[in-house]
């Protein structure tokens, strides 16, 4: 029997992990600088939370969820995204009483039963954040700027920011009627999903990925032309604030986002390098979500970035990631007596936070040297009978071949000062 990773899942191997660590640390650092703290939420929740939170009419809920009954007969679902879980936690933990805005970021795995293709997996990672208790639009611009700072710190250029406003329930009601009038004569030619969306959530029809529907969606009336005064002012201020921050944007009236709960501001960062849909990151405002999940009336905004797609973008832009030297020094032994001396030296170095390695597999001296070379460990110390009796060793710098004689007792100090 040969086991293979499940379709749409991927190992992240030790030789690649430094790229992930860099992105994760940079994202956390940037979030911290904006006053966000990390939240860790469970991997699975009660199915109903996602049906309500993500929305019944979305592809995610209709087609993509990993849902099963647990042994107690409860329907549970592996999180397809982070927002619903964070909102549940916000309500459950009484965070409404905390000073606003309550700001949290996360780094999660997410699960969707998808048609696997480039940039589209069944288990993937999202870097995201949510902010509760501010109606914006200053905070909307702020979280967009957070993303631009993250991209800048990672060295990523040229990702395109697209923004749109999808209004509030007031302007949406009027617009939905107009949209239905537009689609009604074409109903026979639309897909079954769109037929269902027509009654439940016509805005979703704009986002349909089926070719036959796309051509009608492209010419459909645009919600942005029907915003109420408050929503219009909100959007205008957002645009001004983005201009104030020097952030370039394009207005794309076609963005409605994949989740049902968005109101007003929606945005995406897109790129040609990350697969068919091209979205690296999507986000928006969800002013009615907390209330619809049983909380009080608290506005919210957030985004989620596909980590795999982001790293794909980094690769396409040939971003250099420095591979850290976790192991600084290799000890090679010339005789059995050297082994305990090396063990002790290694322990001291590691206690001081300095990475080191020695032979653990009974290799010959020659094989140890070969190993250290191949592993690219920057410094080498050979210990044999002479070194033990003199109490001194040579530290060899593998990059330039130079060496320096130091006391065995001084090894930790020597590397501590490097
Ligand atoms: P798409 O239109 O590409 O299906 P979506 O609207 O379903 O995206 P969101 O639910 O907004 O995506 O998720 C936010 C981000 O998570 C996306 O912009 C994308 O980068 C990433 N993402 C979503 N689904 C997947 C997936 N199956 N595999 C990898 N990344 C994904
Ligand atoms: Mg999707």
C-alpha cells in the first residue's frame, strides 16, 4: 500500500517552510503595528454557523463544504473560511463590551471541496483579519493600507486593488428589483443556481462563473449606480482616504465577493499569476453579520488572503526569501573521546540559542565533513585528542576558509558575539 496526500491537499516540506515563516511573521508584525492581536479559532464548527454566516446562496455553502455528522449525531463542518468562526467567538466571549474597534487577525487552514486547479485547493491557508465596532470608512481604508504595507514589506509589487460598494439593505432592495427586471427575460438561458439566486439573492447572479450567465452579468445594471446617499458618501470618503494614503485603486462594479454577508465596501487584490480567478485577497464590510448570528448590532469589516496564492505571486515576481541558517556550527569528531566533549559544547551552545549539530549516526570523520559541507553549515569545529589535551579548537569559516583558534571553554562566548 502506498499512501498519497489527498487530492487538493499538499505537504509543506521543511525545505520550503522558511518562505511560509517569513510571510506569516511579516503578516503578524504588520497586523500588530495596526493594533490587531491574533485569534485562534477551532477547525470545525456547527454547520449552521456557516450556512448562516457565509450564506445559503453562496457556492461555498451550496457546493464546497466538508460537512459530516460526528459520533454524537451533530452536523459539523470544517471551516471553509475564518470570518464566521471569529464572529461566533466575538459574540460568545462577550467582546461587544470591549472598547471598539475590536481587532483580530488569524492564520488558518480552510477546507473547501473544490475542483482542484492552479491556486484552488481543498485544504489551503488564509491570512485574515476582522475589525468590529467601526462603521468606517476610515478603517476600511486602513485595512486596505495594511495589506499594501504587507505587500511592500514582502517586496511584492504590482498587485492591483479593485474596490466597489455593494450598498446596504436599503439601496440593495431597490437595486434587486431593477436587477430582477433585467434578468427576467433571460431566465430560460440561466443556470439552475442563478434561477435559485433570482429569488433568494439576485446580487449573486452577477458573480456567476457559468459562461452562459456571465454574458448577461457583464451588462447588468450596476449596484454602484443605485447607492443610497449614506452609502454613496461612505464610498466617496473611502476613495478620498485611499487617495490621501497614496493607494491606487480601480473601481470594479463587478465585485460582489463570494460570501453573502458583505455590505458597502468590498475589495480584492488581483494578479494574473495566481490561477483562473486571479484573486489573492478579498475582503469587505459586513455590517449585518454579527446581528444575524445572534449578537447585537455591531458593524464589521475584514479580509482573507489565500496564503498559497500569495506565495505563488511571490514566486512569479521572483521575490528573494533568505533561508535562515538555523544551524551555525558543525562539530566533527576524530576519536570516541571527543564525543562527550562535543555533546557538552552543543548543549551549552543550544542553551545560548545558537544552533549546532554533531554526528548522530556513527559516520566516519570523512563522511561527517561531507555531511557538514552538503548541509551548508557556516562554521566547522573538529575535535580530536590534540584539541582535548590543549583545551583549544580551530573554528573554520566555511565560506572563506579562514580559521581562528579559541578555547573549548570559550566556544559559546565566541558564537554569542558573532
Ligand atoms: P475564488 O473566487 O477564487 O473562488 P473566493 O471568493 O471563493 O475565491 P474567499 O472566500 O473570498 O474566496 O477567500 C479569500 C481568499 O482565499 C481568496 O481570495 C483566495 O486567495 C483564497 N482561496 C479561496 N478559495 C481557495 C482555494 N480553494 N484554494 C486556495 N486558495 C483559496
Ligand atoms: Mg471560491
